């Protein structure tokens, strides 16, 4: 049996820090670009299997900004904008993951 290296799974992993400097690791599951902004759907990653089991499994959705050529990530503060983007990610990802409607 031969291995096909083209079929290897190589997730896009990013690390974000909160205001206190605590770092969190996420896998980028999807990205959406609109006329106004770019958004990422992130899934938390854990090195400790216990923490992974305790996680709610909810996606983290961030807005991508740029300043002086540097990308940064922010929360989506507008409720309508968040709902629109969350619905778009749900529609796109529900074929690959079990997503429960609330």
C-alpha cells in the first residue's frame, strides 16, 4: 500500500492572546470574505484531552482587520453582523461537522 502525501491533513493553526496575554490555540476551519471584511471560523485546540472533552464545541468567529500591513483579529460587536456571519459559516460547515441549532 502506498502513501499519498498529497492527501495528508495539514490544519491551519493560529495562536491568539487575550488582553492579559494568555494564549489560545485554534484551528481555522473556514474563512468568509465580504465586500466589507474577512471573517474566520475557529475551533479551539487543546493539548490536554480532558480540556477537549470539556469544551462546548462552539465555533469562535472573529473579524480580520489590518493596520500598517499587520493582520489582527477582533470580536464582532454588532449582533446583526455576527448573526449573518454565523449563519453563513453554519450553512457552509454543516456538511462536514455536526452542528446543532440553538
